[in-house]
C-alpha cells in the first residue's frame, strides 16, 4: 500500500456517551470539533503543534494520540511510515466526558485514510475497530466516526466492535454544561461496582430501549428515558456538583445526564416551537440560564447542536 497524498486535513466532532441508561453503548455526536492537519515529511521524526484545549498538557511527539492512531492505521494496511508534521486546533475540552480522546483516535485514523492511495483499505468498519483498540470501547468512537446518535456493541468471541446510526428527531437539542475541573475516565470507572442488582439491570434495559424511541420519534419521553441505575449513582462522590446539577435540571423537567465519564452535564433539551412551527428556544433555556447566566463559577454553558455527518478527512491541494 502506498501513500497517494502528502498533505491532508480532518475534522472530528465531540461526543457524549451513555446518555443515561445506554452505558458503553449509546453515543451522540455534537457540533463542536477538533481540526487536524498533517504533512508527510521527507525526513524521519514528528513535529506536533497544538493550539486550544490541552495545548499545555498533551504530548508533542510520537506519544501524541493522533500520531499513534495514524501510525497504527498505516501499519494495519502495510503502508510505509513517514515523518509527520501534525497541527491540531483543539476545541473539545479534555478530561470532561466529551470524547476528546475518541476524537483524537478517530482523527488520526481518518488522516491516515486520506493519505492513502486506496482509502477504501481503511473503511469505516476497520476505523471503528482500530479506534476501539486504542480507546478500549466504541461508545464515543462510533458517533465521532458516523455522526448523529449511534448504538455500539461488541460482537463475537473476538469482541469485534459494531455500530449503527439512529434516526434523530429534529426537536432534540443538546446542551452541555462544562465545569473547569477535569476527571479521568479511569477514576470515574474505578468507583463502579463489579455487579449490580438484577432489578436495576432490568430497569436499565427498559430505559435504554425507551431512549432509542425518545431520540428518534418521541422526544417528549426523554426525561423518563434517561433514568440510570448502573453508573451515575455510584459516581456521585467523585462528581457531586455534576450530579447535583443533573438532579436540579431533572427536577425542572429537563432530561439531564452526566456526559460520558463526566464531569460535564449533558441536557437533551427539546426544541420549543411557535404556532407557525418555528423554533423559539428549548425547554432547558430558562432553567440553565437562570442558574448560570451563560458562564458562572467556572462552568461554561454550550449549545453546540448536533453533528450529523461524523468525522471526515480530505487531501489539501
């Protein structure tokens, strides 16, 4: 396999996983993106330039996740390794439960695809598999790659990742409330129990199924559909402010959950329309604005919209 291009760009969305009951399975792509650009160099080595989120903390060499993903993809298809000049413009907050690592992994894989003379060698199924190898689970990688809302699962004895897209009702409007503090996925997963009561698991299965209907056809069911028994209750001690905000928003009828492993809060708001059918806001606007006024106490309120296209990459010039 040879390289067909030497200068490519990619754009990958932020994602929110779990969405309440869909633990490690459901995900949603948001209209907040990292932009990546890479040039294949004639000399060995790697140069990494980063601006925006994580610029002071991410590695600047071969250990950068985008570089690791890109090289993994080239190895997978038998393409030659090359020197790289990577430029990252990061807008996805790091360590907040918005899929920054999945965006980096998928972005690196898509950059590799765009570099190849035969991009079909890295089809979506292969990209999802490699991203899951890097991430450990496909719940963020699937929407980052495919866009919209996705269901991901592991299939077969080799636990091959698979994913499908869901239809999304046009009145589903995501809103995220991002704290200033980070929380590692490892710490958030570390407080989860090894087993849960059968009753809780049964209730969770019912709400996850209901959430598929709520997202695609019945947004009026989003509040009951986002109840969770498997992960958020056990994480209250490591993100008390986030769960307090979730509780407050839900008490006002807003379908709020912890985004991924947190500590960001995701509200699956519903669009309000006037008599002519024109969108005039969401059911979360007054509640959140009264509490935060846009930004307060280090929490930022973002209304990113949905990304229905997923990540993409293309040659430059």
